[in-house]
C-alpha cells in the first residue's frame, strides 16, 4: 500500500539559513499534518491543512510557514534556522480520524 | 489542555514474557485514542484507534483496551521484533491534532 512520502530524508543547514520540507500524502487523503520530534521527545503538533486550507495550528514558530497545494502535497518552509530547530519533522496524512505518518525528515542545523 | 501520561518509561522483557503498557489521559471530549509503534529514527507506525470505553482491538500479539481514563496495550508472548517505543496519543473532539505521551520503550531479549 502507498505510504506518506517525505523529502528530503536528511537535511543539513547552517544557522540563519532556510529549509523547505516536502510531504506527499497517501492518495485520496485530503488532510496533512506536520509534527516536530526533538531528541528523546514525543512528536509535537505544528500545523495542519484540510482541502488546502489551514485547519489547526499548534506550537509553530512565526519563522515557519506551510501550505498545501492543489495536488494535496504540502511544504513546510523554515527560515532563520536556529540550533534548536534540529529535529525529526514528520508529516502525517488522513482521510478521516486516523493519521498515517511518513518516514520523516531529519534536519540538522549547524 | 490535553494530557497523556505513559508508564512505565521503559520495559525490559524476556521473550515470551507477557506484559502491559499503560496510557492515562485527560482530554475535553475524546474523539479517539491511538497507539503507534516507533522504531529509532523512523516515523510512528499506526497500530490501533479506540473510540469509546469498553472497546478492544487486537493485532497479532498486541491487544489494546480503553476505559474512560486510561488505555492499556497488552503484549502477549513478545518476540525480539516487538522491541520498539510504543506511543499513545489522544485526539480531542474540538480538533484533529494528536497529543502524544512520552512513550514506553520496550526491549525484548531472546
């Protein structure tokens, strides 16, 4: 069965640089969620989109923005990167209640 | 604010030694409670969704149960391949974001 696809899988950036993470949901899923998981921590909700509109917003820094496109893929844009942004970033998709997670993007900020 | 507490933090089992993981939750109107399995550096893998007290679901050696205040994940006759971190998450009826517990790391020795 098709799963959530995330790219890139690994990303290394310098402080103050920008990064763009991409997420391709499971086919026919209309909702995308973004989570951040720091080392040894549980995933924290950032933001979600339903039918290309922002639906919920969590603890997402103002330096981050996201959108969902007409083909339902989503991008998380991160600017002015800080050391503390180093984490695993997961995208999940759903067509109902249950969310299915992608493999994640590991972001390292040096 | 929604709260999810998992115990124990870590569990070391001998192969074949059954045990249970606990997830206590506080949420204003539960839409669903979810169990995920996460291997190091990978995305959470969906296991179960439970919607109402008294509900039970099974999959191979795993069985999840739900009461009004907590959920249990029972592992029967575990094998080394069951070693992972098991995450519990709740979804409130007011939105669709997941609030996770800190997880229980299970290690099964052959």
